[in-house]
C-alpha cells in the first residue's frame, strides 16, 4: 500500500473510546490502544479527579463525569509534543514559547520566569506579558505563548 507523501508515516491511527462531559459537553477521546474495552473501562474506573477538555477540574470519578460510548474507533494519531510545538511556532512567528511539563531541549520552562501571576484556569500574566495556554493534544504538556499585554 502506498503512503501519501504528505502524511506522517509513523503511527497512523490510535484506537479510542470517547466520553461526553455531563457538565459542559466537551468530548474526551481516550486512547486505549489494544486493551479490551472491559479492561480499559476498569482502568478508567480507578481514576478519581481529572481535568475536562472543557478546562474545569473535578475531584469526582472520571467515569461518572462523562457519558461514555464504549465502541472503540480509530482516529488519526494526535501530533507529538514536538510536532505541536512546531505548529505553535508557525502560528506565532517570533513569539517566545514556554513549556510547562517535562523538560524539552531548547524550550524554556515556564517556571524559570519571575514575576508570574496565576490568573486562573492555568493562565499566567506578568507586568508586561500575558502567557496564552496551549495544551498539547496528547495532554502531556502545556505550552505558553508570550504575548504583550494589551494597554
Ligand atoms: Zn466538562
């Protein structure tokens, strides 16, 4: 089979189930890989506390917060953190981008900045800048784009 040249040839799709948040309607796709659905469900049932893709934090069981569709489906593999960072760099040319998560070579860590104020929902500001949050599609890191404060 031929691979179109404009597609990444690594991990074309991932197997997922999805849930719809009972509170805000956001859809969360959970990658389950090759796990049998019953086993995936058992592992998800063990998770208390989560952050909804709709950006609210809950302390309740993950399973209870969503209406689940347990029919697995294939979806395109989300971009890696490195690929997502490159997309951000193209979307915000010349802007500084910070990482909040496991260190990445060449990307300054948000915690290195002084004078940051948390303004809620994981957003930060300083006297001169706002830091716009972009969660990586794999939800493994948060990136922040530094923009000048509106006067
Ligand atoms: Zn929600």
